[in-house]
């Protein structure tokens, strides 16, 4: 089979290489999936450029997100049959509740989805929503589930009438915009691009703030909320933006800490949270049950993921380059 591979200790995008590997065969409780699409996350870029907190110590197939159809099953498989369309879960295998200590994520440490075939335990898959294309479905395991966990699973759930602030217009943020809108909340987005803000408003955002035009963007958020602050912040920046998010959050609000796009260096004072009785909630993607729940929400509300661009398999490196540039909204997918 054809697959993309990262060497040990990668440092740059050009370290990605196309290789041939043996076709997998399933064990008793495993299935082989013919992958039809993969999708990129910031995590994949960080791993490939040596910036992820965990290093690569072996040749590895990148990417955690994908979708495809089952082409072979083991003798004891009960959940699926050949021909079923499926999505691998980010963590293998975390069904619900407290995650098992031995869970592993696709893309690292486990081989990922940028390959023609993948062999997984039957409990590490969910049924693909019939309304979506393979490329759309491939965007769900990491970014969509992270947004769902932030809004609907961990800490105080977002409810009708709440105001949600999403930082940036990447995959997690755009899924959060869609889920929050469906829940009856209003959404404010931040971006360095007025064009992206206008696109987000067409998707249902209440307002947007350009953080290049307004470096003290937290003041604009407070103005938009008449000084009240927001009920939930989808915090994708990390330590670089966290102090401003502390200022933005309102009484008994929640900051869902997800990413490190604004860097890992800096310091913040948590006293703002204490005086507002607000909370900081760490988000680590989610379980298989969470993925199944968000798929139900997508189907009921007839939502479709925002896929900015789709690349063919032989142009996977170009997809990574677009991811690195930041010149996109939502998700980038690769047809396999």
C-alpha cells in the first residue's frame, strides 16, 4: 500500500515522504479500513516540524483524522461488516468515562491516517454520518470532537442565550461556531483578517474583532457584551492569549483551554477567574461516545463541516504547506 511517512526526529515539512508498506491483515477483533480521505490538524504540523511536546522516535504515518470503508474484518468482529463506512476515533480505544492509561492517539504514537489502508480494533471506530462526504467526515475525530467537548461535555454546558468567544477561524473554532449556534448561543470570532470575519458572520457569527486592528481585542469583546463578558471562550491560543481571555470571560463563565497557537511562553495571573467565579477547563479531544454524540448533533441540525480546500493524495505536502500558512478557514482535507 502507499502511505506517507515521517522519519524519526523530523524538523521540517519536506521530511514527509511517500513510501510503500505491506497491506495490513486484521486480527480477531480488528478491521481493515480502506481510507478515502484524511484531514489535517495543527497537531500534525507540529509533529512534522518537531514542535510537538512528544518527539517521533520511529518512522510513523502522520495524521489522526480520516474516513473510509471497511474491506476486511477479523473472525470475532461484531460491531461492523465489510462495506460499512467508518471514522477512526482520535484515541484508540477510549469508549467513555475516564480514559484508559494505555490509550494511544492516531498520528503519534500510533500510525495515522495518511495512508491507503489502516488496521484498527473494532472499538476504535464509529459509523460515518451518511449525509457527509468522506472528506467532510474525515474532519470530525479531532477538531469537531474538541469543540464539542469544550461546549457540551466538560464543565458548564453552553445553553441558549449564552455568548461564546472563539479565537481564530481554524477547525476547532469553526466547529465551535456551528455547535454554539445550533445550541442557541451567539458567537463572537477573532481573526487577523476582515475577510475571514465576514465569512464567519455569514456562517452565523454575531460579531467579529480583528486583533491586528485592535491589539487590545479583549476591550472590544467587553464593549460588544456591554461589559458583561462572555460565557465561554474557545481558547486556541494558549498562554499567549490566556490573560486576555481571563479579561473577556464573564461571571461564572468558562475558558476551554485547547491549543498553543499563540505560543507556550508567558505568564498569567488567575485572580481574574477567582473574582468572577469563572473556570479554566482543560480540553483533550474526547471519547468515542462524545464523537457519536456530536455526529448525532450534526445530523439532527443538518450541519456540514467547513472544508476550505481538498488536495489529492499525491499533493499531501502542499496541504501541509497551506496548513502552515494559515491562509484557510475551517479544515483542509486530502482525498486518498
